[in-house]
C-alpha cells in the first residue's frame, strides 16, 4: 500500500536494536511524507531528526523499555494521535520467513514494512552532550588501553528465545579471554534478580556496569569511543554499527551472522557462526540447533579482525 505523502504514523518496535535499525526506515519516510510521527520508547535514538520527526510515547510492558520511556518522558511530542486510516499508518515488523528471504533483519524490516531495500543507512551521530556524559566515566576509570565494550551472556524472563539465541557458553568465554588482555574492558548489562541474570562463565572485565548504570546516551558515546565491541546477538551489534565501531558477534541458535550483515556494510563487523549455522529464526525452533564452534578457526579470524580494528581505532583517534 502506498505511503501517504501528507502524513505517516509509524507504529514502531520496542527493542533497542530494532529501534536503531528503524532509523533507516525513518530516513526513507522523512523523504516521502511531509509529517511523520513515530511511536517509540527510545526518543534519544532519533535526536538528529528533531524538528522533522514527532515522537509519540510507545507504552511498553518490557522493563528496560518502560524505564527508558519514563526517563525520557519530557522528550515526547505530546500530540493527539490522528485517526488511524490504513493509508497513513505503517506498522514496523519483520518475520522469520522474511529474514530468511532477505538475508538480514534490517532487510526483512524494510521489506515487511513496504519500504525500499536501499538505502538502509541507520548510522547515528553522537552529540557533544552525550560525549560529555561518557567522559565523566572515562575520567573515573582512567583506562590505559583501548576500550572494549563487552556484553555478558544473559537470559531474561521477558523473552524465552534468549537462551536459544545465546552461543555456546564455553566458546564465548574462550574467544573473549584470548583478546581481553589487549583492552580496557567495560562490561554492560541491566540485571535484575529473577528477571534478567548472567549465564555462562565469568569474564575478566576491568569495569562492571551490570546494574543499568549507563543510560543509552552514555553507552552510545562510550561505544563510539571504543576500539571494539564483543557480544552475542542483540542490541550491542546494531549500536556498534550505528556509531561506527568494529564489532565481533558470536552466534548460537535462532539466527546466524547474516542477520546483521547490512550493518556490516557500514562499519567493520565479524560474525562467528557455529559449524552448522542456525537459520530457524523462531523461538519455537523446529530443529535442535547445534551451537558447536570451530574454536581454532574462530581464533584465527578474530586475531586478524582485532588487528584491523585497532588500526581503525588508531586512525580515528589521530583524526585521520
């Protein structure tokens, strides 16, 4: 269905990673419609569209999303939603089948939302105010090595697919330990007893920000300053890709490295798949996804990638 050129009301998604990907959709829509409204629990992720995009409070039962929407409540445009005729409403979504067909999550989101497969630019600038918030933490830590943003493996009660998506715990730990000594490691999470908790093997990190200490603006600025992001599939990878930081993602079940491949065209990205990559793209996986990773091959690929990432970071730091 053609999108209205006068008004488009976007029913956005809840997830942090999905909202980062949504930036590509919003860029397309702002070029088509004279007025665009977006439901989101993450207003700050659209800061550079101020004056062009109207932000509507998307009420969410999800813990982190609801907490952030409350924190940023003053940033919403408290406008009355228009009558939802089909020609002005666009619901952002994607299905497992469309991820398979398009080859990536962002490609599926664009296709299922009725938009063009390109452009898919979801890069996000970091304003000076966010950099200042990150600098407060850096001044406190006084790192002597390049920053690495580390996402520990977690499971949460809100989404049962989390455990399926996680990679093999031992492989995740071994591959991280191989490279961690070269960096000042900042572990980031928002844990809550009996709601979201760590799984797998303890990781050696220099700083643990596991209680939601870092708001999204600070985390985005720290991620941009980092030389590398190491994570399993989740929001950390789209965030790294959005701010231009090289990233390594270790995959388990549910999906594979192609999921984030479009963002890999924006900034350096290395996806490590199991020997038999999963492509079920559903929490109700009909297969018994094997998470076994060829450690030796992965170590070799990661070593080469890290050398490239550090060279990339050095050039940026020198202003080249």
